[in-house]
C-alpha cells in the first residue's frame, strides 16, 4: 500500500516521503503526458565527459541495467503492447486517439525510467563521494561547535535546528527525485545542491540539543 505524506505524523518523515516516494511517482505519471520525449540532454553528456568519465561505458552499464530489469523481464513489451492501438478499423476516431495517447505516454514513461537510471549512474560516479566527504566534514565540525556550546552553557535557537534539519531532509529527497526531474543537469546546479546539503548538515549538527 502506498503511503501518503499527509498520513505521516512526523514532519521530517512526511517531507522525506513526499520527496522520495510521492513526488517521483507523480512525476513518472504526469511528466510523460506533457513531455513524452524524456531523453538525455546532450549538455549532460558533455558535462559527464568533462569529468574524464568514459561516457560509453557508463551508457553501456545503464543499458544493461535497463535491459535486465525491464526489457528481459517483459515489462516494456507487455505495457507497450497493452497501450498499442487496436488494428481493427471499426473503432471510433476518439478511441483511436486515446489509444495513441496511451502508447505515446507509456513510451515516455520508459524513456524517463531509462534517463533516471543513466542519471543515477552519473550521480554515483561524480556526485556521491563529494557529497559524502562534505557531509561528514560538516557533521564533524558542527558537532564540535555543539560540544563547545554545551561546555560554555550556551543556548541555541530551535528555529535554526528545525529549519536546517528540514533543509537536510529536503536535500536528501532532492537526490531521490533528481534523476526523474524534468530539468537539465548542470555543474552550477550540482554544486548548489552540495553546498546546501553541507550547510544544512552543519547547522543541524551544531544546534542539535544544545541547551534549553
């Protein structure tokens, strides 16, 4: 059973479910209706190549993953066959139009799934390690500040803690939603996400339960 974000009482858990589960599902359903041609932008390929990453091997890995998960399992051919227009000529023009729209939509869904897999490989190659290093460094420094505040009996502003923790949850959800996002990856966007995540981790750890 799907979990609706409103059904979760904890605000942090509600936002995490919203970004990691609900929004990706809604994007996968509705974006192909408006933008069925969800292909990888050439500028993203150029950006990956700029990191001295073998784009061909990365694409081959994404192709193999998509092939094994969705094509060999029969999901892609079955869904495309299900939404394919009927060859009979007795149906109305409206029915034919609806079937054509369904065929175009499911084709866009699978294009979007493939793009998400390709982007996931990209993020693992160029984004995961810097994110991990910056987050750990920010957490260590933040907890150091937290320890100093406790030693000095300093109080903390709870607004800083809750707002920064929500920022961390938002960034974590963004990383789950990012492969499906209908935007083009750019270096500026990725660096901005890294900075926002590191800042959120630092603020939340430095203000975590420090005083009353």
